[in-house]
C-alpha cells in the first residue's frame, strides 16, 4: 500500500485543524476545535478522604477547563484575551447548523463551476436580503513547480518563497486565484436560480486577469508536507490568531514583514509561520456585480498581503524561516 498523501487529503487534514476557507478560499479564521480530555484518579479507600477528593476533582476540572481556553495573540506574540471553546463555532446552535448546511450546499454547487469562470451563489431571506453567500474565483492550476513560479514572477504584489526546503519533492500542486483588474473586461455568462439558490457566473477577459492569491502544496520524499498560501487584503490582517494548549507563538524577524512562528507540541497538528506586509504599490481591482445588491466598481484595492506556511512532520520548525530569508 502506498503511503503517498494526495493534495486533497492534505487539505482535508489541514482543514480539520485550522477551520479553513469561508466564502473566498483565502478568507479564513483560524479557529481550532478543542480536544477531548479525561481526568483519571486513583480510587481512595479511606472514607475520610472522600470530601478532599471531591474538592480536588472540582479544582482539577476547573483548571482543565481553563487550559482549554484559546489564547488570542497579536502580531507581537502577546496574549490579548482568551476564548471559551464553547463560544466558538464548534458548539453551533440549531440556527448555526442550518447555516452550515446552506453554506455546504453553496460550496458543493460552486465546486462544479469550471476553473475558467468566477461565480457567486447565495440564499435569500423572506424579505429578499441575503441570508448566506459564497463565491469562487477564476483559478489557474499547476502541476509543474517551475511553471507555477514562472507565472507568479510577473507580479510584485504576491510574495513567493525565496528558497524551498532541501530534499526531493515527491508531489507538487499549485493553485492561483484570478480576479479582474480595475477597468478590465468581463462578461456575465448567466444570472439564474436553482431551486431556492441564486447564482451568477462570469468570464474575465484574459487581458484583464490579475492573480489575487495562491496556494501551493509540497510533499517531500522524507514525509514532510508544506502548505504555503498568500492573499492580498484591503487592510492589515485583523482576524483572531488563536493558540490551543501546547502551541506557542514567537515573533521572528523577516525583513519588511510582521511574522509569527507557531510551534505545536502535538505531532498531529502542524507548525506554522504567519506573515503580513504592506504592498508597495496597491493592487486596483474591478468589483464584479456578483449579486443583486452589489454594483460594478473600479474602486477596489488591496494594500496588504497575508502569507501562511503550515508544515506536518517537521523536525525543526525554525527551518520555516528559511522560506522567506529570515534575519
């Protein structure tokens, strides 16, 4: 039996631990499901110790619950607050479960859209307002690492690794998201409805295409797997960066970037490097009329870039710094 891990299997594994993409595949909030725990105690024969044991169990349970809190950190690596796991989407209400069902329906529909198209799908409330929405950008997929890097080398707003890990690459997959540049050309292919779902599909003129994010997955011969992604943002990255028990964050020095090195004690979870930088020349994009409440606009810009690297089976997390020439 082969021990090869496909790109899809790796993405699914990463998704389970990092609560991956929402509407836009590059818009993510890192919320990690809490781990189940069990408190074990030796049986006490002395009845006189029962009360003490009960009190100890209560205190231990409280302490255990506290350690399960997520620690939210800033770009200096300082803890700014904690989050109770029961307050995260992991403990969804019935309304949230229904919303998740609708979102999964949207994702399933959009997954069938050709890579050459941009699409948006949504459900409406009774009053016509949007209840939930998802979208899919035009994509270019690569199986050749050389062709992937050659394509990205034409653009300055997306940062590619300055170096790659040593060793032989066993598998590679690359995916680049495409949008329409400001004052560019596009065509509305269809605006229709499927059951209670509404959707629109667009074709961006090739001369107007501009990359707005990428993901690449490297599987090495030694079993190490890397997932590297980049996406531009209109402003600094402000979504919560949260740590589970056993994870640590260290601010590291990489020229021109804010950077955090995330290390995990549990081998089932990845080590990571999070980076952001201000783009020297903002990227101007056309905002497509993706639904009835959105008008076409050429006044949409990206001014920051957010980059992540996640790695499984990594012996030394410090080697992640080599990707972007750390000082």
